[in-house]
């Protein structure tokens, strides 16, 4: 599989060979789903809390004697069966984070990239740089490349000037090639990657 490499003016300057055994097979959408769910879960704050019978306010004294009153036996007014009593098995603060096997994470990124390649949503450029560090210049560059809406920009080591000029553009996310996740790739309209970044990803995922 070959994909064109263009410059900042969207002119073809070369081609990049991608391995068919990596990007040409069936897209494993299950891996993408697992990776997205894991990343979403890891960002949950998990600060929800309810008061159990130990935390709710109220006396711990037994309201009346155990037998002889004709009423039901009860130990305290914080009883969960009573109004304003404690909550049983309510949500408590916890972490939702969990780990996925390394092969699953890599497979998810590979599947997400393969899906975007099949959709024709990947643009490969020879390099990304912004000498004047102006947001307007980077907006015009992305527009020439056909990257509108939500765009993921991948570089091996993002150039500082480009980082400064791209960080204020709504919908544009810039990541290093060794930090790309499946959610980054799948949650975007266009993927703009440098030739070096895509070669690094292909080497790492293969």
C-alpha cells in the first residue's frame, strides 16, 4: 500500500510504502472499542459518595427496648430502613482506571489508523513547521492540506514554533508519535502526520 507525501502547499513530493500486513487487513473494531473505553474510564474522577449508616448524622442509641412494646425491633435511628437513614451499598469514591495488555493497545492504534486510511482521512506531509509562530499561518497550512474540523496532527518531535501556533486552534490536537492513542485517532475527521512519524508508528506497531 502506498500513500502520497505532500508538502505544505499540498503538492506531491514523494510516496510512503505502508505494509499491507499491518494496514491492509480487516479492521479490528473490537480493539478500538476496548481502548477507547479504557481511556475514558481512566479519566473518570470517581469522587461520587453516599453516606452509609456510619456516616449519616443521628444518635446511635436504641430508640426503645427490644421486646414488649409491640413495635418492630430497631437498633438506631440511622437504620437504612428508616427515613433519613444510611444508604446501603451506595457509590463510594474509587478509581475506574485499569490497564490493557500492551498488544491490545498497539493493536487498537493500528486498527484506528487502518480505519482512517481506508476512509482516505490520512494526510502525510514531509514536515510541519511554522517559522513565524502565528496561528493564522498554521490555520492556512491546514486548510491547504484539506484538514478542516477536528484534526489530529502527529509528528515525531513536534517543532516548538508549530506547537505554539497550533495550540490555540479549536479542534486541532498535536501529539508526538510515541504518545498516540486509538481514541486520538478515531475521534477526529482528519489525521495529518509527518512522513517520519508514520514510519515510526509503522515500526513500533509492527
